[in-house]
């Protein structure tokens, strides 16, 4: 095989791979941007635009390499080679970073729940549940509008402070304890409740806070479901 054939194979195969990666990222950001969390945090437009810009950039870069080869333009091939190298190195670094991030999330969860760590996302979420949700909602500080006829007989909610004028979500409390936290944290917890059907991080809480309290008792701890989510494990109804 001649050098020209090898160069052609390299250019066309790498250009095709760049277009494929660009399309995958476009779909990823589109799906992410259409999710509830993106809408709640007002980042929908930014995420979709990011995916589009990335795809267009990869398409232009691929066309630059193909045109450079067909026209015998050395400067176009040099620019394309630099871009292709930077793209693939970036993807490799991102993959390694995400892999390390998954490990860190697992470690953070176990350290936070064992009282060995009090910083990071898991610790922040656990504090919100412990200090601002479970200790306030459906108490004298924030009576809840709980319909006990919809509560399973196996669950004892007799200790709950109930009022017909009470709150159905934590945001309806007269003094919303989550208002001091960022919109991102509050939206993230709301996303977990809806998407992952969970409540609580280290302990399983008895109700949902950011959706209707009358949904019943959440079946999962959010800490466990987050680990499943980052590991791409399918949802379980066991």
C-alpha cells in the first residue's frame, strides 16, 4: 500500500470518526437539554447550543481534512491533523476523567454515610435532607397536607403533623428551608425524586419533598440510585 493510500485511509477514517463523535455528542446534549433538570436550571438552551456547536465544529474539521487531501493542500492537512489530534486526546482525557469521577462518587457516598467526610456533592445533598427536609416537613414547623387514606396500612404516619391547609411540597412551606440553597441543588433533588423515585441520601426518607407528598413512601435511597445511575444500571422495581 502506497503512502498516498495510507494517508487517504487515515484522513477519511479519522474524518468519519470525527463526524460520528460529533453526532453522538449532539444527541447527548440534545437529550440532556430536554430533561427536567436542564429545564429547571434554565440550561436547556445552553446545552442544546453546545451540542450543535460541537457537531458543526467536528463536521467542518472533517471536511477540512477531506478537502485538504483532495486538493493536495499541505496547510489544510496540517491544521486538520492538529485538530484531529487535539480532539482525540481531549476525548481520551474526558473518558479517563469520567471513569475517575464515577469512582470518586462511590467513595464519597460511603465516606459521607459512614461519617468520614463532610464535603462534596453527596455531603451537601445529605445535609439538605437531614437538616432542611426530614427535620422540618410534616412537623409543627411545616404541617403537610397528607391524605392518610392513601397511605399504605403498613406505614405509620401517625407522628406526622397534618393540616388540611398544609403543604404538599417543601416549597409550599411558609418558611421554605431550601430557599437558602442554590437553584441547582434544589432542582437536582427534584430531578432525583422524579427520575430515580428516591428520597434521602444515607437513609431512606418516608416521603417525597419536591413532588406531592401523597405519592407515598419512596422505594429507594437517592444515594443508592445515584450510584446505579452513574454506573448506567437499569432501573429496578424490586
